[in-house]
C-alpha cells in the first residue's frame, strides 16, 4: 500500500499539519499521521520510520518547531524523499526551526518548505508531485488543480478590476 507518512514533533503541531493531511485527502492520497519526537522519543521515531517504510511509505513529511531535528533524523533513517515543515514558535517564531531543518550536510537532503501553514500545504503538494512521477491519475489531478488556480486568479481580478 503506497502512502505518505506525516510525522509531527508534538501534538501542538497538529493544528497546522491538519492542513497537510486535508490537502492529501482532497486528492485522495493515502496518508498516516503520527506524533513522534526526535528528542523526546528517539526510539519510537526510529521504529516508526523503519515500519512505515516496510508498510509502503513513499515520502515522509516531518513537521517540527524550535530545535527542529525531526526531518534530519528521519532523513538519516531512510532514502525515501523527506520534506521538512518548520513550525512557528520559539523565540524566533519559526526562523530557528527553518534553519535547523534546511541546514542539512551534503548528501543528506531534506526538502524544506515555508514556515507554518503555507509550508504544511506545500509539503502535501510536493509529496504528491513526487508520487505523480509514476502515477498518471494523480498527475492529471494536479494539472487540473493548476488550471483551477489560474481561473480563480482571473475570477478574483474580475471582481475588483477598475
Ligand atoms: C518541537 O517543539 C515540536 O515539533 C513543537 O513544534 C515544539 C514545541 O513542542 P511542545 O512543547 O508544544 O510539545 O519538538
């Protein structure tokens, strides 16, 4: 069973990452969402990644805030694509998490998206674009979504053009 795995460092990340799960649901993409911390539950994180990969996880999405090491740790445990979503919070409102997530050493990539809500949604889109490489049905849905987005820009403009 092919699916996207979403890990969050804390339950407190759920209100934002719910948007990632909802985006995948909108396109009918199977996913699993769990809380597991790089720091508070390292063994659970290791076990989960190994089991998820064996069960069919094709892409991992990892959300964490503050000293955000979750995506990096997951990247160390799998060669599947890992997408990191920095969460707001901490003294730097997510900039700390962004830098922790994006600054991976060479050879250990984490595809890092924007802080917070836009990043949560984009992590879902990026995961789907990866899956769509060999899934024509999903690729067609993503193309249709782009067309709808372009149409909405035109409609929005019509409403206020002067
Ligand atoms: C990170 O620390 C989590 O991903 C969360 O964004 C942040 C704060 O966690 P809590 O103290 O709310 O559990 O590990």
